C-alpha cells in the first residue's frame, strides 16, 4: 500500500491555533515530516506606534500586546520610562503592582489550562478554570474599570489606590484557591487519556530550549532554573524569598505541571504582599494635608496627599534625556523585554518588545517533526502561545 504525502494547512482560522497562526504541515500518513509556522496575519505595528505618540499616549496601547497578561507589558514599559527619567515609585504602588501582576499570572494560567484541555477534547475543565478566573477578572474590573485592557499602571505608580475591601476579597480568594487547584488535579493529572496525549509528547530538551531563546514555564519545564523575578529582580521582588518550580522532562505533561506549581507559588507571594503592604492591611491611606489656607477640595495643597501610591508626573511636560534602557519582566508566558531609546523629547525614538510567544512559535516545528498529526495541537497548546505577542 502506497501512502501519498500530503501538504495540509492548519489555520490561520482554526480553533486550536489560539489566534491567526498558520501551520503548513507535510504529512506522511499520520506522521509529520515537516511543519512550518507562518506568522504575520495579525501585525499591528505596536513598536512603530510608539514613535508617533508621546509616552503617556502610548502607555494604554501596550496592554494589547498580550491581551491575557496586560499588567506585565504595562509594567515593563513603565519601569523602562521610570529608569530613563529617574522616577522613583512609592512603595505602596510597587506592592499594588506586585499583587496585580501575580493575580494576572494566575488568571492567564487558568485561561491557558481550560483552553489547553479543550484542545485535547476535554470540556469540563474549562468551566472549572473560568469559574476561578472570573473572580480575578471581577477584582480587576472593580480596581481598574476594565476586564481585559486595564490601563492602570502609570509612570510613577498606579492611577488610583485600592478600593475599600479589595484586599480582603483578594485574601479570601487566596485562601480558597489552593483547594480549587486540587480539583483541577483530580480531574486531569491522573486521567489516562490526558497522560497518553501529553507524556513523552513534544519533548523540548534543555539545550534546544536555550538555543531557541525559550523562557518562562516552557523553559523551567525543561530543567532550566531561570526566572527574571529571581535572577534579575525588579520592583520589590528582591524583598521576597520564593521558590522557582523546575521540572526536567520537558514534555507537554511537564509544561502542564509547572503552571500548576506556579499558580500555587503566586498565591503565597500575594498573601505575603498583603501582609506587608504599606498603609496597613486596613487598606486605608495615611492622609496628611499641607494647608495653603483656601481649604478648597480641588486645591492640590489642601487636598489629600496621594503621594503614598502615586508620584504625580506631568505627562505633557515629561522630557526624558537622550538615553536607552532595556527592562525585563517575568510575564505569565516568560521573559517580556522592553527596549526604549529616548531622543530627549516627550516621545520615544525607538521601542522594541521581546516577547516569549515569538520564541515558542519558532521552536514548534522542532517539537512536531516525526510526531503524529494529532500531537500537533497538544504541543501547540502546551506552549501557551498568544498571537498578538508574536505579530506585534
């Protein structure tokens, strides 16, 4: 019996490519002889847009680079501009950034887990993970007014302080969430079909991961203990001692396990931050007034002192000396880098983003060659690729 080779297009309109990714596969029966990832269907010029806007106008756009982890892109751009302009961020604002980023990491992992299982044909886990993610999304909505594109960080801090009762709700979520992860594990971890689809499938060696610039959970699942929060700490991460989960198998199953471990670790970090946040767990600002005599509420001298959570910056008058900086942040998908070159005006001369999904897309063919066609979706899903990060 002669089996003809077949060239097959997977996407760019395909429910399991997680966006407009096109995979061109050469099949020999059910086996992948070769596969090529075609990108560029979503290009929006995110880097070029920075050159025609001032820093303040560009900041709301960066949330859209990774729509599931908007806080991380905003953080990397804010840290870059703050480093160039020598802007010091108040401690309370750093804690608020810390808590919201770790919550964002959990919400992103939850969405990944549900959709990954859906890719493999399991529908139930999606409802479980969206149940907990909705709690986090509601917390973000009450804090920022948005459920997806937050536009909450600003140069010098955050745009507003935490609403009353917000930290209490976060604390309650952190106390409840570990038992929910246990539920996911009961559904998934020992499921024989899931084990068959993921164990030993899409093995990414330590050497290949480093060669392709893989970062984040995908790298740590291949045995490399690298986490920007630990190795190149930013913000207040250097003040916290925490574990960096590492596994050695490098397959789809390890990439699943590592994200569960990261969610458990993020919960611990959030709980420690809540206990130590300046201003106290009562969530009340320490208010002091410098009275000029007019006693008008709109007067900046007689009003409440908001410097505890925000260093006020005039966005129009923000002039940054000619310089350049490269900032790294550990996003939910890996190392998110922001390079900013200033030309001495109120807008950047060049902005360049380094996103983890781009590297994950490039290594995909290496993991699929020689495997079964059915494994392509499992491998792609396990890498947690978000296409706006790739076509930025």
